[in-house]
C-alpha cells in the first residue's frame, strides 16, 4: 500500500544504517529514547536495533497508554463494570490489564457485561442499541485518541443519547517527558518524538526539550525507514552541536498540529490537577477529565467509583521499564511469571508495551547474540 | 479479543492506520475506508479536510486524524 511499502524497503534501510554508522563517534555511547510504544513495537518487529552500531542504544519510553494505567484505575473500571445494568466498553488491550483482584476480562468471566470496542463510536452505537442499559466507555490514550472520544461525546450530546457516559483516563505526553528529563536515573542524548500524538498537538509542545534541556527531538513515523531516518537526523544535530525539534514525519505531522482536534479537545476536556501514572507516580496536569460542559456524561460523576490507590506488585518492574532505567529482559519476572498470556505488569499486555514487544520479537535476536 | 499479533495494536496507543477512502457520507461526517489488507471500516472524518474518494487518511480509533500527504 502507498505510504507503507516504500518505508519498508530493505535496501534503503541498509543505506540509512550505513549513514548512521558514518555519523557516530566510535568512543561515544549514544542513548536515545523512543517516546512512543508504537515505535518500540516497530523497532522489535522489524529488527531496527539490529541495524544500529553497538554504541547507539534505544531506550523505551512511557508512550504506551495501556502501560501507564495504574492498578487503582483498573479497579475503578471493574467496579463500574459490576454496577447494576451497566455495559462496560473498552479497547481490547485494556481488558487484560491486571487490577488488584483480576482484570476486566476476569470481571467479564464473573458475569459483568464487558465488551471490547474498536472505537468510542462503537460504544455509542451499543448505547443506542440498548436504551434500557447504561453504557460506559473506558477512555484511555494520549492526545492521539482523545479527539476521537471528544467527537463521540459531542455526538452523544447532539443525538441525545442519555444512557452513554465516559470514564475518562486520557493522558497528555508533555508532563511525563518533563518528569523523565528531571529524573536523576536517566541520561539521554535525544528523543525520537511521538508521530501520531504530534499529528494532533504538532511539534511546538516539544520545543522545551531542546530549549530547556539541550536535547534534540525528531518526530518520527512508525515504519522502519522512518525510525532509521529519525536516528540519522538526531545524530546530525549532535554532530553539528545543535539541538532543535525536527519533523521526519512530514507526510502526516503539520508543525501546528490538527487545529480542529485541539479545538474539540479544549471544548470537551479539562486538565486534572494531577493523575497517577504507573511507575512514574502522580504527575501534575498530566490527565484529562470531562469539562463542566460535559459533566453529565462523566461516568465518575454518574456512578460511585472506589478511587483507591493500589501499589504495583512488588515483583513487577514496569516503572523502571517505563522510565527506560532497565530493559524488559532485566525485569525479574520477564518471560517467566510475566508473559503476554499471563501478564503481571501492564508493559506485557499491549503489543506496544516494551515487554510484550520484546517478548514477541526482540528476544529471538537476543538469543542469537547470546549463542 | 483484539489481535495484537498484527502490524498494529489497533485499539489503542499512538498508532495510526493508513486507509483509502472508498465512499463518503458528507451529511453524517463519515467515510467508508479500506485498510492495507482490504478490510472495510467506517471512519469519522470531522477532523480532516473534506475528503474525496481515493484519498489516503491516517485513522486512529475509528477517527481520521490526518490526510496523508506526499512531501
């Protein structure tokens, strides 16, 4: 398909990899964070890291929305799913995320009416088909997904679908990046910026990274050639002794973002004072809730939720993985107690989670190296 | 259950799927689109410019978030 195949060209990939090799200084170790889980997935799936010199290290960031949902939030969703008359809808990956006493999938097995949807619009359709039931949509995701939820809530309002509400757990990308940059655990040389979040928010919100922290950012697409080219662009900045926000993904990302999406988000959402992230703790102004104008569609106001904070399991090191402090295979339970079939931590649930991506693809390459 | 062995984690994340517009319903703000595997999807088009048949869109969670441009 156009816009896909040409960015998977192996010969071009080898040429860009050779260019990367020519740009690195032999005695220097480079550490770049790919912010987005979609990049992590592509890196392992296509073996992008196999094409990089040994002194270029990719660190996986916090950009998988499933992976950053804390256990207490899952418990809140499960409590809603068990409420009388409720049909609880959520994206597929979210169903397997463990709460303190099981997942939404377990709740479904125990009798709760939990249904997987592919989009918020699917959830609204279920509400229209079931006027005698309350339909709750568990909204997760970064700025990429939030406009879709916002448009659906506007449709619900316009079409007077009164049995539809939303448990909003949308998050924003900039605050956790600031938290990571302030973290003493981590030394980074540059960022591969999130391509599809940037489709919505544009490149401007990332300008603080070069301005305040002196690190290059290159917003990148998700095909293997996109990622390799982004690494080349970061290396060129470092070689020239400069840092800026650059956009590799120009076929999709306008510098100013999608103004219509930003407008609809501003209408429907407002920032929470603080929101808990798995592994990163509470971060100010990092989560979205429904604005006062849409308060009647807020499931957390319509129903009672426990709202209890739950500590992560001791064995789970998702926090360190999300901060890029350890690699997935360095976690004590990786691939043994924690697998995609029976995940303990959220990073093993979604295919965009660093642990699941590595388990499904990367470990085979590593096994070859070890041998 | 969603199939996470495919190219995309289709239901979440910072993920977008390129699709081609097959038909447009201007009144409802929807388009019928086809993905790379030929599967058909109904897509919300409120966030992108008026779309035409044959156009390429980037779709996330049932919503077109960008028109794909050659640059």
